[in-house]
C-alpha cells in the first residue's frame, strides 16, 4: 500500500534515476541494524508447495528477479529479503562500459510496460566478482548473466563471453548466456546456428574444467521465427545447456497506447506476456519437457506466473512488475500462486509445470 502512495512521486522523475534512488534505499535498508529482520517478516512469505529444484539447486520458490535490475551484484541480499528465491545479476561485460546515452529507460503506464535501451551498462566483470565474493544470504540463488562489450566485433564475441565466464562462474550458482538483447548491435546474430554452436562449445569446455561445473542457461529472443527458435533449442540441447530463458525484451510495438511507444529499445511488461508464453510452450514441447524453461516477460500477477508455469516454465522472473507493483509483488504473487496450485489440485509447482503444453495440440510459436 505504501508504494502506491509514493509511486506517483517516483513517476514524476526520470525512470532510471527513480530506479537508482529506490535500489539505493533497498541496499541501505538491507545493511542497517534490525531492519532486515523486519523487512523479511513483512515480505518474505513462503510455502513448501512453491519449492523448486533445478540442476541440483533448490529454490524456495519459483519467482526471481530478472537480469537488468541488479547490474552490480550489490542488491542480492535486499532482494532476498523481499522474498525472491533467486537473483540474476547483470548483464555483465568483461570490461566496464557506460551503456547508451541518457535517457534510456522509459515507463509506459498505459501499457504497464517499459522500454529500455540501456545497452549493457556494466561495471565490468572485476567489480562484479568483488561484489559476489562479499558475504550474502544463503537462502537466495544467484545467477550471473553474461554478454559482450559493445565495441567487441561479433567475430570475437566468444572471447568476451569466455573471459566473463571464467571470472564469474565460480562465484555464481548458475550462468545465463545473453545472446538476445536488442540493444547491443549485432548481438542477436548469435542466434545463428554455427555461431551459437561455437560459443556454447567454448563455454561448455570451460565449464567442464571447473572443479564444480555450473548450470548454463541460454536466454533467447521473443522476436525469432519458429524455425529460428527450433534451431536455437536444438543447438542448446546438443551442447548440453541446463535450461532456456524465455524471453528477453521485444522490438515489437503492436497495440501500444503510450505516447512513448516509438522510443527505441526493448519492450517489457504486459505487452510481452502472451508472446513469452508462446515461446515457453514451444521450447517445452521441442524438448518434451526435458530442458527446464525459465519464464521471463509480462509477469505482474500470480495469474501471470501460474500461466507461464502451466505453459512449461519451471522458474519465472520479473523486472517490470516491480516498477508498477512495488516491493510487495513477490509476496503477493507467491500467495496467489499457492492458492491457484491448491485450487487446481497440484501439490507443487513441479506438478503444474507444462500441463497446458501437454494437453493442447502441439504447434509452434
């Protein structure tokens, strides 16, 4: 309720400045004496039916924070206190880079959406590695989302991904490979089969050299054709990725009402819900449910999360929903999700995963 009182004030200032102000408050509160216990009591609601396992990792619930919210890995404990089971840090690039010029983050309230063209603004892998070495809550799973520097030619992209993987994988619980941001020129060309196979082959080689290999997830674009999605999924499965993240932001603009709809960048939020669910369902069917899907895009309510899970997502993540609903969103989604599971006779998230994809006739996204 408090957030809905201050949201109009936040919406009067630049979206990125508002994000920085709010996250600074989260960070300070998580480190203050006594406050963490109070915040956890207010927000960190859990139910055993929501627990999920993936690649040897146990998540207290399916709901996490998508990459983009915590670029520096310094909000992990704060977000854990709010009830998120996992935080995907990044996207992290090898060298620090400022990203695109400001303004580069835009709210579309009429559409419950955001457009961002941040452009992989990152403190770089060395700074993120230092942050990940700091003591943190053991109740939260941390993934690291990796990408390439803007000025690295595409033909040398594998070197960037490899360097960041080597620096950060040992400090993370899993690694997400971002080949799908629309804000780094040429990045989505990494969806092409031969290029993707080269990238994954090198990352898998490096992963197998670790004392404890990490699960690797591949983050895909919602704007690919059904044939392209199938090629990406096949390449990922053949390489041995542990999961697919569906999806990144979209360049599509159909049906938007906001005056800012024409801004360049990736669109997230409510307009992405349906497309994301289609891609989740497609990947689930292509892999016969054997490769877990992390569903990202358009989650603002428990019903959104539940429908993604029924379409085939084992885990779900949000970002835009936090902007519109505030810090209580994890608690409210988890409470609603537990009720929806019991209403439909499911004892766990795992039981509900993919039931709609299994029941309906197969088709591609």
